């Protein structure tokens, strides 16, 4: 298999999504007007893939991103027309199932022939269960076997190399499971420019650009706006970002003309340090990145040039995200309004606390918030200057058994008619706790597999 000949022109990579439920139409606009070489949908968080594994347990055909068909029905006609390839982790817990559904979309739209690749190998649950006594949790240092709940998922963060392998097989669409978020963007750079897997500074530069856009519209104004201090135009019409990459690793982040939002040096600086544990040694599956010499330069409206990223050899271990079922959470809330609402809410809290004792409800943890007063800052919240005219009282309790979580909600519900006068019907909800832990496993323990399907 020969590698792609080094490209001389600028490579254009669009960021079409940054989480599982992200908007559909901005990616479609990128596909239609962005003159893209690649459209990337990054849709996984640590908890997302664990939830997807639970869905696949219920239905073996499920487990991939639920918006996959909506996204592809909307964007693939433009991708086909403009010869834009797609790289995405919408495969989640079931890349093979995602390929099957993608093939149906291609046939419905009569876009064939196209090649769709599934990247497998990130599911390492059996390996982790078999080595649970030796694998150490990154959060506690204790062995994986020390977890009391049921381990339901374990997915390793694969790197760009396996995606590059799929591109070398001429895949028009690459569907992966868990991988490094930035690896989805880095893989097209490696493939198109012929970068070697040990050209660490080039990979570091590519990773720096990828890090800028893997959170999607965060870098074009989302999560940045603060009226009167940091203004973002047309926040409701954010243009999703794209990268313009040169072979030497110089990168410009921009967005489409006519879209809302803004891309400037301040936003890029915020995004660059987001989720970075050590700016000099940020560990990824592909390269250890040094951000300390990165320079950001505004070279035009909504255009920021990124230079100076560096890299060091990649780690010999890969991070694994482990999903564990750890009991249940019961939640309930009720609103009090009018004069004396705070006093009535406090009385309601006392009623519920006493009822939980009388009923023998066994909660590991109980949190009670007065939303609008102390829900975020707790005891550090500023005292109100005057009595509030309304307050939402929220209860959240964690229990090992579902029945105890249910009882908490029931006690809040019975405040209607058996507590102080309220202004709303209580809302209650019970959900299973899906906790996320991390560990490291040897890179050599993983055997990725690429399966290419030709869709006529």
C-alpha cells in the first residue's frame, strides 16, 4: 500500500460537530460552501460512549450516534458533489452498525458508488476485565478491580494512525468508535501531506490546530459571549470553524462568510488552554504536545494564524474510558413564590428531611439547592439583599438501591397537600448512575481493524 503523495496546496478541514446532539445545519453549510477536503464530526465525550454501550446492550443494532442519518441525509449530497471526505466518531459503540445505516442513506440518496470504512478495536472491555487486578485507576491509583459497581464499558482512545489506514483504503467516509478527539482532524493532515508518524514537531503543530476546532463552535464564539464585556454577533447563527492547513504545519482557523459568531485571538487563546493539564506536555494518542511557544495572530476578519506548536514522542500507553454502574439518583424540585416563599421552602426542606428519617430511606448522599440563591456556589453564595419573590427547591439523592431514589421523589411530591403552600406541581426523576473512570493500557494490547464496505 503506497502512501498519499504529499499535497502542495492548502488542506481545508471543517468541524461539523463537537458533541453527540450538536446542530445539523452548520455542518451542511460547511459541506455546501466551505470548499472542504474533509468534514469532521466529533461527537463523543467520556460518558457518551458508555451510554452508547448501554444502548447496544438493549438493542444490538443500536449504539451509534442517533443523529447520524439526519446529518448524512443533509450533508452527503454536498460532500459527494464537492469531493469532500468525511471522518467521524459517530460510530460510537457500534461502528459496524453505523456503516450499515450510512449505506442505507447513500442508497436512498443514490450517491453511490462510495466506500465506507468502519474502524474497530477501541472496545477493550474484555481486556480490562481480564487484567482488572493490575490496571490502576488514574483517579485513585487503586486497581480497576476495586470498583464496587458493574463495569459496563471500556473504550481506548485510538490515534490517527488507524484512520490514516482507512483513508489509504480510499474510504470516502470513515466511521470510528472511541479515539482521540483531535485524531479525527490530524489523520487527514498526516495522510494528505505524507507526514511520518515520528515527525513529532509536525504532528505537534497539527495537533495544536486540531485542538482549536475539536470543540466546534466554541472557537467561533460559543461559550465565549458575555454581554457588555465580550460581544459575539449573531450568536444564534454561529458559523462552525474550519482549518486551512499548510504542509509545514502553519494553520489558519476561520469560518464561512455570512455566518454568525467571531473568531479572534482572545477566543483562540481561551480554547487553546481549555482542558490542558500541562501546556508543555499535553498527552494525546499521537504525540505529546508542547503549547508553550504557540503564537496566535489575527491576519484578517475571523482569521487567526497558528504557529509554534511542537511535539514529542507519543506515549506507549493509551488511555481507556471505563463506564461503571454505581447506583441511582433521585431528583425532584418544587417552586415556591410570593411573600414568604423562602420561609415556606425552608419548611419544605425540613419536612422532607424528617420524612426520609421516618421512612428509613437509605441515601449515600443528599443535596438540597435553592436554585437562584445557592445552587452553584453553596455557602460561598452572597446573601440576598432582600427576600426573593420566588425560589425553586431542588432535591438530589444518591442511593445504592433504586427504591430509595424513588422514595426521595415521592416525599417531595407529597409536599402538595401535606406541606407548605407551593406554586407548582413537583417534578421528579430517577436515573441510574453511570460513573466514568480512566486507566492506561499498553498500546500493543490493542489490535485495530478496518473494514471497508463498497456501496453501489
